[in-house]
């Protein structure tokens, strides 16, 4: 599960960085003044940074949801196992009591 998450993050970051590089190359080749180009690069870089932060936050939220789901399922299974163990203990206790009763009766019958 961790490997898929890492791949997804790297893919997203790669796409954002690729887009940023493409935008920067296009802007540097455009016939604008240095001031206009720097200003536009700064605006686009901030926009891409905001998009990257938004994607990261979305992935964090999804991962937190998955962690909660897994924790809930684990707690549920733990409860089920505990109930099953208690039932087995009760059953064994009843069988032990029945066996003790039977042994007691048989012992009394022989005396």
C-alpha cells in the first residue's frame, strides 16, 4: 500500500514539475520584457505550488481516511476474535464441569 502511495506522489510531483518546466521554457522563449517574464514566472510558480499543496493535502486526507478504515476494521476483527475466544473458554468450562460431574458420579457409583 505504501509503494502505491509513493508512486502516486512521485507521479503527481513529476507532472507538476514537468508542467512548470514547460511553462518556464515557453515564457523564456516568448518576446516579453525581463520584468514581465519574471512577474509571470513568479505568478505561475505560486499557482503551481498552490496546486501541488492542494494535491498533497487531498492525498493526506485520503490516506488518513484509509488509516481510520483499517483501524476500525482491525478493532472490529479484534472484538470478533475476543468474543470467539470467550465463547471457546465458556464451552471448554462447561465441558470440564460436565466431565467432573460424570467422574464424580462414576466414583460415587463404584463406592
